[in-house]
C-alpha cells in the first residue's frame, strides 16, 4: 500500500510499526458546538481509511480525541449561561449521535483531554527538565528555537515565520512562535493544580500526550484536516520528538478542505452548515458519496445541487440490488473471474493512497453489471454481492436489509417524519376534520408517498421512483 505522507510530501510504501497492526490517531472535535459538514469530511475520510486497513486484514487501533477544555468552550459557556462541563456534556452527546447518523464507526478510543491532566503535567515537567520548556508567570511555553527540526512538517522556517506571519503577541514569550503548554487560569475559568499554579493544558499538548498514552511512543498514522498541519501538528512533532529524542509518528495524513464557493468552511468565517441539519435533509450515504467521490486530499466544494446528485448516484447503486432482489437471495454464488478482476482493481486503486474516487467508479461498474439483463442470473448476483462487499468497505449499505425492504426509505428521519404526519392525520380523522386529513394524504402523494387505510391503521409506501 502506498500512502501520501505530508512529512515527506510524497507517497510512501506503508510499513507498520508492528506487522499486521495499524495504530492511528485523528484529531477530533473541540466540543463547544455542533460540528459542521467540513468536520464531517474529516470524520468520514478517516472512517474509510480505518475500514480499508481492516479489510486488508490489519488489526486497527483507532483513537480520536475529544477536546473538552479550550478557550472556545469557556466562551460558549458564557454565551449559553451554563458551566463549561455542561457545554461539553451537551456537545459530546450530540457529537456521538451525529457520528452514528453519519454511519461512522465509533473509534476504539475517544480520550477526553480532561481525563489526562496529570499525564500532561508530567509531560510538560519532563520537557522543562530537558530544557525545551520555560515558565513565565504561571504560563509554560515550548521554546521552538531549541528544537532544530521545527518546521519540518509544514515546510515553514523560523526565519520566515518572523516576518508577517500571524502570531499572538505576547511579551512573556521569548520567541513569537513559542507555544503554550500550560495556560494560567483567569478568575472563574476551569482550572487544575500544577507545579506552575492553577491552570489548564494547551491544545497541542493534549493530542501528543493522549496519542502516546493510547498508541505508544511511535505509532503509524496521525491524521487531521489540512488546517492542522501548522501549527497544531508541527507543535505535536516538536513536543513528541523533544520528549523521546526520535520521531513518534511515521505517516502524517491530512484531508483537504470542504469549501463553500472556494472558501474553507469554518465556524469563524460563518460560512458553515451544521452536519446534523444537513443530515435531517439528506441521508448519510448521499453525504458520504459526496465526500468519497473526490480524492481525500483534494478540496471539495459543498452545495445542495451536488448533494442531490450524490443522492441520485446512491439510488442508482441501490437500484442494482433491488433489480436482483438481493434481499431474498439465500445463497449468493461465489465470485468468478470477472468479479475477482474488479475486486483486484478496487484493491489497486485503494492501495494507491485511498483513491476512493476511482473505487466508486468501480462500484458503479459492479452495479451496472448487476443490472445488465444480458448477464446470467448468477452473474448478476455475483456482481451485486461484489457491490455490497466493496461498498461496505467505503461505509455504504449499513442496515441494508431495512433499507431494501418495502416501505423503508434510506433516511430513518424521513420515515419518522411520515409517521408523525400520520399521527396528525389520525387526530384530524378523530375530530372529523376530513379536509385536513385529506390534505395530508394528497400532499404526501405529491411527494411520492402513498397511504393505505387498513383496519389495523394506515400503511404507507414510497413510490418506486422516489424511493432509494
Ligand atoms: P476543529 O473542531 O475545527 O478542530 O476540526 C475538527 C477536524 O475537522 C480537524 O481535523 C479539522 O482539520 C477538520 N476540518 C475543519 N474544517 C474543515 C473543512 N472545512 N474541511 C475539511 N476538514 C475540516
Ligand atoms: Zn490534535
């Protein structure tokens, strides 16, 4: 397998630290709000990378942190008028719900920064003892000039950084790019006792300490979005290597941005769509398709039209499975040469730095052959089986049986909304308000949803063309 390493700026052969095992860490959310659809890209990309390693037979340990102490969380607690731990509880719950709605498999580890404070304090003390860190009035900084390789991930040089770059001005720092390891608490802020007084750890220290603790001193893959290359990951490298004296991560992987009209989607720019809102409107698979139809390192532009197109594409894949009545097949035939060949092609493109865009094209080929009436019944089933096997590696077809069975739309949300309308219609009927009861029936019909009143209650079904 070849994977692109941001550190070397080229594709490299993947050689795990321990044969047959992959240890990977991905920078997770700061839980001060709902995550947006750009963050969702990161979650889905690393979900697929993990699934593919598993498909390749590796035993994967996947850690994704939750940053539950941060300036933004403190600011949000003031905005919402609730304590910081209530803010984080609320958004961690939402995060886990949305992860599930996105069909992302939960990571093996979801460490929270506040669970690792003592390890972080010990780590910072060790850096201090080694001469890489210094204290200034209750804050502790990392002295970047002490770490000769500083800038090796981002390609930035300290001399360039001095000029024009955006740095937080702070007179306590010896050098503008020194970064905070420990931050002194202001009155009223959450705090922990430390050798430097009351305060909290810096974000860059959180990830380096938690990844070490869970995955070991040297692990295989560290991921995140492109925006994290500098300064976050650069600073993680500086701390990790200063602490151990050797590289601690072998491959650095970064997903490209999800943009809106060419601009990176971000909370601070205000050009964002909350993932849970988009998931109310569109099934997770349409969103996943949109993400995976481009290479994970390329930028992608988000708009409604492209999600509609992605939804239509997903429906086409499902239609192949319906055509062969996949659900009612007891024994699916073994692959013959044609499916083996397609599967090998899939492995080839995915082995080439996870080229999901080309992998999706192969899913379509399998789907096309499954629908092709010129093929034998057996062959069509073989291709359908291949479609499900490979599609599942990319995270499609979760709860396939439910989705393919009659009356089920791929979006559970849609189903619940229809059920809700049916209870309203039932109430109108009880009140003999036929006008509104009929209106609900007719409006649903226009959307391609047919109602049938039976002695047991009202059943609903989706018009074949409207159904996924
Ligand atoms: P944050 O909560 O902002 O730290 O972001 C969580 C993860 O999402 C990080 O890995 C970010 O790099 C990634 N991310 C943030 N914005 C975008 C975006 N617009 N496109 C793709 N990834 C993003
Ligand atoms: Zn991180």
